């Protein structure tokens, strides 16, 4: 009886550790560097961030199949001095993205593709704040 109680307690603690680890992973930013599967259809996207702490990265799409990216919303851990990040997506049909300065209150920057364009076949996203 005691042995089974110890095993149950150990399994419960392990389960809590796994749940806590996943609860703090922001949308699109995961420990494995991959976009959330429910957010991006057509495969995984490797993501890298330089010069700031990114809480979430959310893709906007022009199509119902979630494959043509025309907007990326970046949410940072802090305002990082109101700097303007750069975003580079690789893979598929290239598009140029222009980002707004990081808002001092919401810590958000929105990166839009040039008017009427989108990028398909995205395989990686690189965010740089300098």
C-alpha cells in the first residue's frame, strides 16, 4: 500500500511539472522552436529571436488553409525601449515584412507584408531587435 502511494505521488508531481512547463509556452513560441501546430498548417516553422525576449508570435493568413502569411504579431516580454524589430521569413514565395515599433504599453509589434502580398511555404522565422 505504501509503495503504490509513493508511486502515485511521484507520477502526480511529474504530471504537474509537465503541465506547468506547457502552460507558460506562448503561442507560436515553443521550447523546440516550432510554431504551434494549431496555428500554422502545412508543417512546422523554426523560429529564432535575437536581442529581446519574445512571449508570442502569431501568424495572420490571407487564406482559409493557413498557408499564405501576410501578417505576424510579435508580443515581447517588455517594451525593449520602443525599438522596431525586423522579421525575416524564409521558404516558399518570399514577401517583405515591415514591423511597427514595439508599443510601450502592450509590448506588441505588428509586421505586415507589402500590400497585396503574402508568403507561402514558410519554413523559418527570424526576429531581430537591435
